[in-house]
């Protein structure tokens, strides 16, 4: 298995080589093109022409270099089918700014007849438009005029005799600030020619349910009501981002009609609403289909072929792997909306069977679960209607256990007077006929984050204490979302609620990553692989690390660079008032063996090779490990390796993906004790390579091993949120050959600590090698340093066994006390260390 950084490094070398050759070929052409730097591009919006010097390979999405100016193209960018520009072509770009990146976003990118036109004036301009929004108190602040945002200050010139109101036509003279996103308004005065302005779009507002939204930040395409809405840096949110199923009011401007753009309007603002009943027919615009995957993109975003039909998954599509992983031949259920002849997917979810004889003739209903048998097989009553559940019924509890009073969806067939359930799953409470709703005249829906301190015993309904506030969960009204782990004491949760008298009524309680419960500007930490970097020499802009987006500014401290895609890094970050993650410090972690991926497993030996020296394939805790002549087999006095023995096995995998054991040690009973970790639980340590696409429930890949997380799986993210590149302990059981996660915990990865201690081991009795042992290292200065060896510590005895007097190097994280690695050091290194005698 090739490491991400190796693959990227190879591709970069190829790209640089071709770029150099192309530059030589294109030099005569480029000499005639006006030279414009990226900072010369008008950051408000505009049009630009130039020769295409670089473009993404085998795709249109990515970074383009046109006439020495970089532009980013994404799923929103308009291309003319069959007329996409190539290297050396003259191209015309219509662009707008991006909030978290200095690189402009290309809205339209197509071939042009000539490249002789100079770029637009990058510093100032004028336009006419209707006032859509204005500051509430006074004139200074951000104005929305037409579909543009401008900021007025004390120096902005107004007509003092006229107080401008929403709907008035005005003339704006503006100036671009070099490091600002919102242009500065130098003049805002009444005008009378907005009706004749050909660029002035219509604007309006409507109410709708949030059907889908971007997974990484707010920008992109949203499905709200019956419209696909473009959200960009000009969109204002009233509070925080609304969740799926929320009712919102959208103020918008109409987009110009352009081909292959799914969005119909651009959102100026999105805020919570209670008026979605007038859009009850919106649901009719969204369709559902089940079918077999014939092809799909490796990163899930792009064109899927399902049972012969094409569907487009965008970065806001919700992916759920509730019945297995996405693979060719797998059955999926897809929710989609048709826009301009294209099927845009809002949700794609794996299903257990597309060949069901009832497919196409079942019925579906939502209701409150009144009662059901403890064995689950038998008659269930849902909103006073009876349904028969058999052993063939698919009971999906991805959001948690079924409980009376919860809202459920049931698919069923009717034969005579009997309704037989094909599938029952938990659903959001707002789709059931709840008698609880925010009373008129209150402050509307509100949202808070906090740590769960107390919760009802034996039920989900009752009094919850979250963030030192009390909330009441009510049967038939409250929905519980466990996408980021079970709702237990000590974890972070988000509560959507309204106030009724002296009570806070919870409509939704959802588990969240721990950093969401901190105050804005609190410092958090995460480890992960860099998956995307900005195209700027200063490295400022948006970095994607794992699946988290971080804003890197001029004040961000970058340590141990240079940085590249695939690099493992540690990020200290804070969250601002708008929810944007701001990187305070990014530190590159130098893996001690970059050509191999290291890990560790604790569990029972299931099979041994029939060789005298035990070389060959071992089966340990559901995995296969190769033992060769270089493997250290560490026995305890009087004990030998045998089937059923509990062992600790260090291993590595290279590009072949085979696990090779570096060291296997017989452990004490406490390492495999059911009283400590649970019956049948094994433990696996390694780097996360794949995270479920939406939350924590679904398929995880850790060091090449596949694990499944269910609603009952627990997650401890105290040392950092989980993402690709996190170093984790997975406690799991094996059910029917599937490794099911009981608990996952994040640790500081090997080599990720902030302190290096070198010296010789010193022991008063004997060297222990079990969990929570205290080891002593005597440094060259004669200081004695104590470190704790835990089950997450990676021990490398490549240069000799750990023993009294052996020279070692330990990597320690001072903030957590974790000893991440201890390596023995060979004789060459020992000459630099003084001999410590007992």
C-alpha cells in the first residue's frame, strides 16, 4: 500500500516536469499576454482573459493557472460542454472571491477568441442596485445592495437629507481593500436608474426545509425547499448553520440562467423560520429510488451510475453506509432532485437488498412508536396502527435503540388486514405529527452546545443537564442523533430547543465532536494528514487536514516545514464566532519510519504456524500477521505461545499491505481481562485511513484493517477530533467476521510528542513491560526522567532488547503525559552518552 505522501510526491515530480516543458513551449505565446499577479485580480468580482498555462489533470475541478493568475474551479463553475479550454488555449474567466482563500473562484470558465483585452480595473468601481439589507443601527456596517456586499464606514459619503431603506435604488462607488473580502463603500446615494440596470437581478424570499447542505463548511450548494441554493461568502447566517430538516427563511437573488449550474438562486441570508407549512408540497420535488451501484467516483463526489441511471453527488450529498460499504454491485437507496436534466443526489445510503420481491409496491408511513415486544419479533404499534415484525424485517437503529415515544419510519406491505413491516428505522421527530411545537410569541428555536452532565436513567425522555442547563426531552417531539457517538455523560452535545414557561423543550439532541463544546477562541488540537493546500507562496488560505478545513492566516505559526499533501501534522486551532476553524500553529510530524505504517494489537492467538521456530502466518484477534527471522518473540518464564494466549504484537505494513510482526510478547492476564475491557474485546492501535462520510457511524479503516461503528460505539476524542491521520486505539469484538467497534480513543501518534528524552535505562528491580509501568531514563546531564509506558506506547527494540543500561530515546507529550515512542539506540549513538553506573 503506497503512503499518501509517496503518491503525491511522485505525482508532483511528474507535474513539475511537464510544467517545465510546457512553459518552454508556451513562452512565445505568453510574451504577448499582459502580466497580472494574483493580487491584481479584482477580489470583488470581474472578468479576466489569458492563456491557460496549467489546469487539473483528467478533470475540470481544481486549480487553473491562466495568464499567470491562479483560479479555483469547483462543482459550481460553468463550463461549455465540448468547449473546455486546454493548455495553450485563450480562456475567459468570470470570477468571485473566496472567504478563506486568496485564490478567486471561477464562476464561468470557457474558451475565448482573443486574449488582448486588458483586465478590469482592480482597485475601484461603481454599480447601481436595490438595497436588500442595511445595518440595523446607523449607517456604518455591511450593506447588501443588489447581490453585492459593501462595508460603510464613517468616511462613506451619504446624502444626509435621505434615510435609505430596504428596496431603495442607490448608486455605490467602492474601493477594493488589499486584504479584505468586503469592498469599502466610498459613496452610497439615491439613484433612479435601477430598473434599467441590465445586471440587476430580481430578489425575494421564501421558506423551506433544509434537505442537504455542505459537509465541510457552509459554502456550496444547499437544497432548501424546492430550490438548489448557492451559498457563498456574501451569504449571511442569522445564528449558526441550520441542521438537516430545519425550517429556514432564504432571502435570495436570482442567478443568471447558465447551463449546467444546479443552483437557481444565490442566498443573501438564511435564518430560522416557523413558516414552512406553506411549502408542504416541496417534498414532491424530491424523488427516491433503489438500485445497484454500477460505478462511482473513489472520493464519492461526482457521477454515480445506479441501475443504468446517472446521478451527481456533490460535496453536500449525505452519504450513509448503514448496510455495508459503497462497492460496485451494492444496493443503495438514493434521494435526488432533478435540475436542468441532471439528477442531483441529496442522500445515498446502502441498503441490504434491491431484489426484494416487494420492491415498488410497498407503502411508507411515519409515526410515534407506541409499544413493541421485548424480543422485537411480533406486533409493533406505531401511532395506534399495528405492524407485524418478522425475522425478515430490517430494523435499522443507526441513531440508537428503539424506545417508546420515538418517531419512526416504517416500510410495509398490506395483505388483507395485516401490515407486515419490511423496514423500521428511527426518524427525525419533526416528520411525525407532534403535539409539541414552539408556542406563538416566544423567541423561536435556539441552539446550544455543552457537555452532557446528567441524562434520564433507562430512557431517552426526561430531564437532561447539558452545559449546566436543564432541557426536557418529550416523547414524540424530541429526536436523538448519535452520528458522533452515543449520548452518554461526558460527551459534547448540541441541543435545538425552545422555551415554554420556565422549561427548555428539546426538539433535537445530537452528539458532536468535543471541540464544538468549547468557547470561541479556546485552543483545540488535532492530528491528521494534509489532503489539500492553498495555491499561495505564503501558504495562507484554507488547508484541508483529514476532512477538517482550517484557515491559515499571517499569524499562523508553521513549524518543521516544508509542508506537502500527505504530510502528517499536528494542528492547534480555535473556532471563531462564525464556526470557522482558525489554525494557530501547525507542526509537521516526522514519522520514524516513513516507508512503513506501524501499529500494535492486543488479543488472543487464534492459530499458529506448524514450524519449530514459529515463523509463518499467525492469526491474532481476527487479523493475519507474518512472523519471520527478524521478529522478536518475547516469552514469560515457563510460558510458551499457544492458541488462546494473550499477546501484544507490534507490526508494520508496507506497500503490499501485509502485516509483518516486529515483536510479539506474551502478556499478563490483565491485558486481555474481560473484567477490564469487556468480554471478547481485542485492541488495535494505528492510523486512521478512512472515516465514515457523515459522522462516526459506518466503516472505518485503520492501518488497512476495516472496522464497523454502530450506534452503541463509543468515541473518546479528548486528545483530538477523529479524522484521516488520527492515531487511535480501537476496542472491538468480532461478530460474524465483522470487527465491530465498542470504543475508539484518540492518542498522540508515535513521534507526535513535544519532548525528546535520551539516556540510559535504569531499574532497581527488573524491567517491566506492561501497561502503566514507570521507566527511568538517566540523561547525559545525570538527570533522572520518569516516563510512563502505556498500551499506546510504541516500543522499538530494533537496536537491541530493552535492558538495564541500554541507551534509549523517548518521545513524550508533556500536555497529556503520553509516552508515544521509546526506541533503543545502537552502539554508534551510545558513544555520545556518558556511562551511568549503579
